[in-house]
C-alpha cells in the first residue's frame, strides 16, 4: 500500500463518518491533505496515526487551534461542512483528519507546538 493510500485508510477509512470509498469527490477536505503534507516532513506520523481512535464527542477541545490551522484552509469551510457552519444546530461531527489531530493531541502523541510548526509547512504547500 502506498503512503497516501495508507494515510487515507487510517484517517478516512477508520475515523471519518462521511467517507464513502465508492464515491470519488472532486475535492477532498483539508484534514487529509494536511496530514499527507505533514507526513512528508515527518514520516513517523503514520505510526502515530495507527494509535489514534475516534474521540468521543465532548465539545471537541482544541477548536480554536484546529479552526486556525485546518478548517480555514479547507475547501469546505465556506460551504459543505456542517461542523463549521454556524447555521447548523445540534450535534456536529468533524472530518476524520480533524478527529485524527484531536486524538493525537488527546493521547499526548503530539503537542500543540508541533501542529503550529507543521502548519507552516503543510499550509504553505496547499
Ligand atoms: S472539519 Fe470540516 S472544515 Fe474542518 S477540515 Fe474537516 S471538512 Fe474541512
């Protein structure tokens, strides 16, 4: 399995509630794209991602950080993601990439500073 397929399998296949392997989307969310770019400069990231699991919905900590480094760079931020759409009420679930980062932070496998450094690299490419 190649590098990107492996990441997609972990991030989308295991963590994302919206992922449909039989449906190809013209655009993919920035959650996966961010992790693909970061893994190019940090190959151990895949091993860390293998340890993640879907966090329990608990208000999703790190919202300000992940909004800044992830969601605002996502093609679905303006339209297409209920999680960041203020007009949508009720329980909302983010994408698999977002959940992967929450899980990595929650398990202390990465620190917030690591994400800020990664964002300088990953978001400058996208
Ligand atoms: S939670 Fe929504 S806006 Fe944020 S990265 Fe995922 S799909 Fe994009």
